[in-house]
């Protein structure tokens, strides 16, 4: 069986890739989780992860199943939510005096 020149020159349709918002959600969720364990202020990245994850899920749901990435967006959103909870918990523990931060900087 031979392939005609017309078939070889015809561009094949590419399946849609994972939405960028889903990837952003995953990356910021991971950074927010690690950051909230190291420095409570970085839990703000968790907020970004939750918002972008939900936006990606809305895009995926609106595509009638043609756009992949539901798992990536969901994991990013979950990690973002965990980082928010940890960050807020850390701030509350420090504010109430339950957790003391002893840092001394010597010149």
C-alpha cells in the first residue's frame, strides 16, 4: 500500500494538550505546599493554585471531554487547599503564642 503525496502533506489534527491553567495549578500547588511548610507567607501560592485549578476544571468541563488534564488540575487544587490550611494554621499558632519562633540574627 502506498501513501500518496496528498496524504503525507495533509496535517494531522493534534489532540488537545493539558491546559496551561492546570499545569500552573499543579506547580503553584506544589510550591505553595512546600513554601507553607518553610515560610507561612507562601501559602498565597495555594490560593493561586485553587483558583487556576478551578478555572482549568471549568475549561475541561466545557470541552465535552475533548480536553485532558482533569487529574492535573484536581491535584493542583488539592495541594493548594492543603497549603492554605497549613499556612493559616501556622499563622494562628504563631499569633496565639502556641508556636514560638526564635530567630536571632547576629551582626
